[in-house]
């Protein structure tokens, strides 16, 4: 599984199904394929430094449905860029209501 840094807004958009894609650098010596899982985890960044993950911070896990090599590299890292896609989260259909049972009328018991 590969992890990528994200801010709170990005994580929230993915969780609510408002975002279902990202352009990310391919991990060094690694690969990404349909069916792989990717974790977007809360991170902090300071000017001129790599982002660092927040211990105990929010995260969201997605399962990839498409991976496209963009044929270009990240100007900062020099790594190949890929476009990832996944099914929107949080938009599963609500379960169908349970069928109503026909209740049989009971006749009251008479005390003898």
C-alpha cells in the first residue's frame, strides 16, 4: 500500500465522494495498478521541507479503479506522474427497506 500526504479538506472531499481522482508521483522503484489501495493521510508541510505525516491524524483509504501514466515527471522530485481514479466514497445506495409483514389479527383470550 502506498501513502500520500493530504490536508483535512482533501481527506474530507474524498470521504464524502466529492473527489475520486488525484495526480501523484509514482513511488521510487514502485508501481501502482488497478485494485491497489492508496492511503491519503493528514500531513503538515513547512516551506522548503517535505510534508510530514501527523501522528494519529485523519486518513482515508481508496481502492484504485484506474491508473494512467501521464508521461511526465514531477518537477520537484523528478518522479513519474500518474493519475489515479477510484469509485466515489460515501455514495453507496441506501439499503432497501425491509418488506412489511402482514400481522394476523389475534383474537383476545377470554379468561375462564
